[in-house]
């Protein structure tokens, strides 16, 4: 992604160096800037697990929705671990037995206390009954903790199994597929996914106009595809660090693309519209 942005940035610098000088004294809204349409996000997707790809269900140019499956690593061992952990987590007999023993110990203690009051039991016999109740209570607690540990191991096994499946973290289009079935991956990307809604329109602006551009300003982007009709965009980011070599700075504008009709990678022309700022609110005047 950084490589693509650098290429587009160099192209825009080339165009602006020839166009900005002749328009240096013109109003911002009368200028036309060279721009490029880029994906709002590009990610190389892989897995934090190691293994052989058992299934891959996408290819270049496929559109994916968030959480769609991209590929699945061999998961035979992980499925077996989940089955074992699930069985262990479902065992409740030890807890049931501990509850029965505790109930019996409590009844024994009650009888011992009554017998002690009737002087039929010694204090020693009463202490023994109390200790048995306490031991039964501890054994029940141990059984419940063991059950909780089994539940946690099941969650761990399920998480490891889930990591064998690579899913799309956002909706977008597959730019490139790096791996195929049968290949071993170890921190390797499997596909490159680009988010196309929204898109970004990037421009390079002379440093002299730094104070003229603010977040929220509106503009229109035109390409050969929309035949001059224009797409509405708005400024979402203005670079605060200038490029000393070229005397320019970057501006990013947001371009909604809900139907994926606008492809990324287009060269475009951008023109700011007349805007009025009133207490931080931007209003457009056509």
C-alpha cells in the first residue's frame, strides 16, 4: 500500500509542479488539482497460526463481505482437541457427587449438634462432624474449579481452531492472491484485500495554500468514467508536516462508494466548491 501511495504521490508532484505556479495567485475554488483515487484500506491477510492451506475459496477480483472465509488451514488436530475439551467440559458427575456428599455431611452435622445439646455427643464428635462438612464443601469447590478449568481449555481449543480460518476483516475486493492449496504458511500473507467503500481522493497542494484548506471543506472529483458529472468529496485530513523538497503538503478527501461503482487507482481532477464556515459548520453554495 505504501509503495502504491508513493508512486501516486510522485505522479501528483510531477503534475502540480507544472500547474501550481501559473495559478499561484488564483482563488482556491478556481483551481483544478490533479488527484488519485485510492482504497481507504489495504491489508495483506494471513494467519497467526502455522500450517498447510487445506482450502482457499477466493481469487483475484473477488468481492468479500466482512467475516467472509478466505482460506482454511489444515485443522484435523485442532478439531480433535476441541472434541476432547468439549467432552471434558461436559463432565459434571464429580460436581454432582460432591453436592451429595456435602448434603449428607450437613445432615450429619445437624444431628451431631442436636446430640451434643442432649449431651449424647462429646465436643470431639461434634468437631469431627463439622470438619467433614467443611471438607465436603472444599471438595465441591474443587470440582467446580476443575469444571471451570475444563471450560477455559475448551475456549482455548476453540480459539486455536478459529485461527485456522482466515476471514475478511472488512468488506472489499481481493487485489492479489499469494498462496494456494497445499502451501505451508508461517506468518505469510495469503491474499491482499482492498477496502473500496469509502475511497480516498489524495491531492498535493502548494504550501502557500496551507491556511486555505480545512477539514470539512467540500470538493468535486471528476474522472473519465463519470464524464464530468463529478462525485462529491469532503476533506478529512490535512497534513501538518510539509514536504520541504517540493514545497507541498498532502490532503485526503473522503469519497463514498457504497455500490462499488468507482474503481480505485483512477487519476482524477478535483475542484473545491465555494464554502462558507459558520461556527464550524460548512455550507455549500452551488
